[in-house]
């Protein structure tokens, strides 16, 4: 366990802030950025890095869910439905992990990330919004005020079984690799389920907090969470998440999609590199 250090605490705060900004913007959680940074740059043991990452995912989710901007984008009904599948996937992650090698899992994850990036790039000019505020959103759809179109937009959710299947896979990935399942949920919800990127990101951020809580309790019980390191990262995430929400409300949907695709490609390259 690393001894307390003011310099390291500041570094963790800054890293957490960066993860919080991008996590709130795209609904991915900070784990996909923070775990590689802790392991590759700071030489933190993998189990400690995953434990710290899970606490920051909870912080990102709490920050998004608590702010007015975050609440306006969150689709609570859809999120709770998909969380059932996510939880089931998380419970089966341990079984799958026993059957496959770590390298195989990382290659599969890299492949999923690359395919998700491709899906986002094919939909740069498409938007899942109905500009008529009087249109019906259906049972699971929603509406919110959007600065980009300066009005209330409506959306309808399609292909719910596909969303459930993706959430199951996302839960398994989160349990297996210690990263947020948003990297799978957000592209699927946006590209195939008809959910606008802002709503998909906020709903994903809400869901990953629920998923990460159970894992964080287990890691804490095993002594794999260093309190002062986790606290430094969490404080950074809370600050960064608020900035990310402000940027998300003002950014253009196309810009957010390009950013998400770039992040997915970077993650895919990193996973393939770690598996080799």
C-alpha cells in the first residue's frame, strides 16, 4: 500500500478531474481512463487501481444524478429496466472470467470498443430527436430542453431487447475488467435504440453508479481500496463531473459523437496492446 503523499494526492485529484469531465460528458465513468493511468503511469497494483476506479464511478454517477442538468437528461424508467440486465451480467462475470484468459477478455473488449466506435462514426449526421414537443415519447421515451436546438425535444426508445442484451454484456465487462459498462451502453443506446447521446450518457452515468457500488463494497472488504488515494480521486471526479455536465449541455451532438468515437478507438488500441 503506497504511503500518503501530498504530491501523489494532487496528481490523483487532477487525474480524477479529467476522468470526471469526460465521464460526465459521455457517460462512461472514469474507470476506462483512470485504471490505465494508475497502472501504467503511477505503477499502482491492478487490484488497487480497480478499487479506486470503482469509487470514482460512484462519484461520477452521484454528481450527474444530483445536478439539475444531469436529472433533465436521465431517463429513469429506461435506466432501471436496463439495470436489471446489467446486474445479472455483473453476477455472471466471475463465471466467465474463470473460463477465459485475461488476454482473451481484453481482445474481446477491444473488439467491442472498435465496433462501437464504428457505429458512432456512421451516425455523425443523424440525431435521435423529434423537434415537435407535443409528440408522444412512448412508454420508455423522454423529452428534455436542448440548447443546441433551443427547444424541447422528444425521443422514442426502440429495440429494447437489444438494449437489455447490451446491458448484460456491459455488466459482465464491468465485473471482468474493472471498467464502467457505459463504453458499451452509450453507443448501443444511441446508435440502435434511438436515445439521443446526451440522454444516453446521463442515463448510463446513473446506471453505472448502481453497478459499481456492489463491486466497491467487495473491494473495500478485501482491503483493495486505499482510502486517501480514493478520496483524492473522488474529489477530483466531483469537480470534473460538474464541468463535464456544463460542457455536455452546450456541446453539439456531432462533437460529442466524435469525442466518444475517439475515446473508444483509444481504448480499443490500449486493450489490444495490453493483451499482446
